[in-house]
C-alpha cells in the first residue's frame, strides 16, 4: 500500500489509478479562505460555507520564483460549513469542525498528459479517490477562467500580485477581467 511520505516528498501518491489525500495538508502553505463562493448564480439562503486552499511547499516555492505551477503541484480545497452561534461569538461566522468535502487539483504531466492537471473529490480522505472525468465542467471552467495555469490565482491574495509581477496571467483571465470593468469614457 502506498503511503504519503510528507517528510520526504509532497508529490502526489497513487494507488493504481486513484489518488491518496495527503494526511497533513493543513501543515502545507495556506493560500486563502473564501466564504459562500459559488460559480452559480443560485443562492442558497441560510446555508453558508468556507472553502480553504492549501498547496504543497515545493509548488509554492516554485510559484514564488516563476509565477507558474511546477509539475507535481498539489492543491487542496477543503470545504466546511459556517457556524454563527458558538461560545462568545455575537456576529459573523466561523468554520464548523466537520468537513463537507475535500478536493485536490493535481498537476502530473506524465500521468495526465496535456496540461497535466486533474481533479479528485474525496468523500473520505482516508480512502483513495478516482479522478473526476475529463468531460466534467471543472476542467473547462478552470481552463477558461483560471488566472494562472488553469488555477484560480485571482482568488489568492498573496499569489495574484506575484503572477502580475512575473507576467504569467492567462490571456483568458485578462479578457475576463476586462469584461468585468466598465469602459471609461
């Protein structure tokens, strides 16, 4: 059985055609947290959630140098419910202790070909997960709207300035950005 060897490597670990979730991803580089983010215009009143993103250390170091993601990048999206009542909190939200989901966005050119990226969704991080099929919307959406290398760096406040400075923002993202801002007359 394959094991995740965090002390040796933070590269993806596979069991056949399935990916194992890294057990220590919360010790990786924290990227950002969003609240109630959605790619749909549908609003779910009364339902709030946080999503936090972590990336393996080697990928973060490479991104700082180049403004792009190296092969063997592993990004973890962790989703948790939002709570508003607890302890001394009088307003605002905090993360629930229960995981709603974990998704991995992995760059492994040899294994996945093309741009090298693949997505995995874990119902149980203790069990390996199969790759999300290539015809799923996540692939086309990330390719069309990702700020850097099909990743949503536009939502990562410490990374977007690096990508701007390195000149690595995707033309499709820059086009999206231009369409968001009204023309100055």
